[in-house]
C-alpha cells in the first residue's frame, strides 16, 4: 500500500519531471487553481511533462492525477494534527496523560473514518450483503478476532455468516459459490494469502467488499467496492494499531447496522427472542436491567 505522496518520492522521474514534483510538493493545495500550462511555465517544462508524470503513476491524464492528489492532501491535513498515530505518548508520560491521549486517538480515528465514507460505496456494499445467501469474512492474524465479532453480530439476527483461520482460506475460497459475498479486512491491502484468496473468488464471480486503507493497493482493485480505514499508521514503526483497529471496528459496526436497518422489525424481534432464550443471568443493576 502506498499513498500518492509516497509514490512521488519512490517513482523514478527524469530531471524535468522532478522539477514539477518539487513544485507541486511545495504548493500542495494551491495547485487546485493552477492549470497544466501554468505549472509547466512555472517549472520551465511543458504540459507533456506533466502528462508523463500522471501516466507513470497509473493515470490517464494530469487532471485525474491532480484530483486524487488534492483529495489525499486534504485528507492528510485533516485530523491528527495534535497527536501522532504511531507514537501517541512518550516514555515519561503520566498514566493519566496516556489515558487522555489514547482517548483522543480513538476520537480522531472515528472522525477520520467517517470523513472517508463514500455513500455510493457504502450503499453498494449493503446491497451486495442483502443479496448474498451467505456472508464470509476473510482476515488473518489478529484481525480474525474482529471478523469473529462481526460474524457473531450477523448470526444473532439469523444471517449465515462465517469466518476462517489462516490455513483454511484457500480451501474455502474454492468452495464458496457466487451467490455468496465476501468481506476482506486488510489494513495494507497487500497481504498475500488474502490477495490469493480474493483472486480465486473474483475469478468465480463472488462479490467482494474490501475494508482497507486508502492509497493504491491490490485488494481494493480486486474488490467490487471498498470502505476505507483511517490511514495514519506505519507498517512497523508504531506502538500499536490503535487507529486502524478502531476504524475497522467502526466500519464493521456501520455495515452491520445498515444491514440491520434494511429489515429492522424482523431483525430486532429475532435478536430479542434469541437473547431471551439463551442469555439467562441475574441482573441487580437497575441501569442495565430490562423492564418486565
């Protein structure tokens, strides 16, 4: 997974192309008002140089690149201005300061995630889930626990939902029919076992929903629609995945809640009846006790 701002530094560009890159990195949001001719003039290059840059980055033309670059700059400049998602506290912080900063980090993660939601992508994801005979949730390592939580929620309203441990992903992919739907959870969008599984399912025509980071990653390209996780953490240099996990849980709760709303009365009655049949416990706390 690589952001456009990172690709600008990692991609090989000619000397004249580098002049343009330096200019847009310095001007940032200001290039929204600059024409391709103006930028070429200011960098002593030509409009064709700008088009070549865009094509090297996988775009058909400069305006497509410019649109995505401006959106990314706007995203990176919003939220998390006062706290580092990778190292939110120092070694000499008091416990109460740490508590406050982690709370702030979670609040920022929620706001950041909500800013990334595209209504068309969300609606498409819900429609794919509603049409599915079964819902499969694919994740590896610690994200399996997040997948299990979503499976639990779905099953409590009568939905046939499943998840799998790492070693069964490929075998299950060959057995999943196209009438089902799969949700893939991957922060990087580049996890090889998940990509191999997703490719098998895509070839079979199984609808795929990605929960992943922004930027250029393979999982989002393979999927029918994507919901984007707050993308602030480095792959390795972080204390913990505070923001990405908060963001993933929020997106899964949103998917479940929107699905629930589409058949609200039936889902609510099913949920309450199952809870009454299976959850027997003595509750003395009047705050959480249900009224008779």
